[in-house]
């Protein structure tokens, strides 16, 4: 930014709007030197010199920084799981988010966790338990949140962890309570007054199932 003396000099010479326009050039890449020049009766090169002096950075370098920022944003769109989820509804991004949440919760409890399981048909090895991690982000069903275990997951996993993102509720239960079809339906408003609503309530934050090291 320019000094107060420079701002005063530019304002006295070109009017109050010159500072706003010079600042806008540094923030809005769609604006051009010629646009500002036409507004203030200057030449394009005259505006360039004012810009360079005021910002102590050349206009050309500013455009390059805009390009770098845009490239960085595109990179984040492709690699950051949160952005992928929000912008593209990418299932891979959702899986990474859920996996990271469950992994960190296990680490925070001092569990022995192995997440580097190349080719393994389960997600985490927690205190010796083979754990399958599932995340639920939304549901079209008014009554249930649902997820599905694949046949390979049913054959190898011992513990299933389901994180329901809308309610930030974590369920931990043994595979044996999941039916052979691998479908998991979690009631949205669980109540102990109805048997159909009670199946997974006892498994909310059931960390004791992962406590004991084998």
C-alpha cells in the first residue's frame, strides 16, 4: 500500500476515486489498466506506473499472482476432500473425510491404529480389530440413514464404524449384527420405546468394542 502522502498526492491530482480503482486492480483480475485509464483520463501506461508505485509491486506480477492463485484453487478442487465433496459430491472425497474423522478419534483415545493397508478389504486395523468405516452424509428416506457393506467387507471386517455426518453421531458395532445383505439402516430419531428404533442405540460411541488389544 502507498503512504498517506502518496495517497494525498494521487487524490489531489486525479480525484478521490483513483485510490479505489488502483486497489480494485489488485483484487479483481477482470478489471484492466485501460478501464481505469478511461475513467480518469489517463494513459494505460500512466495507470501502470501509478499502480506499481502505490502497491510496490508491478501490475504484471499481480496478474501472475492471480494466475497462480487460480491454479492453486483448481488443485484444491481436485485434491482436497472437503472441496471435492461440496463441489462435485465426490464419493471418494466423502470416504476420505469419514476415514480421517474416525482415524483421529481412535488416535485421540490412544488406540493402536494402522491405516496404511494397501489392498486390504477393510479400512483400519484398530487394536488388532479389522474395522470397516462407513460415512452417511444425507438420506432421501424420511425415517432412516442407510449405508451398505460389500460382500468382501462382510467376509473380512470384524467391527463396523458408521459416522452419521448430519448428526455427528458415531456408531461402533460388531459385524454379526449386520444382516447377510450388508444393509445398515439407522433410525433418524432413535427411541428406546420402540424395538425397531433400538437396534443400534447401544452402539453409539461404543468404544469399548475396540478397547482391548488382541
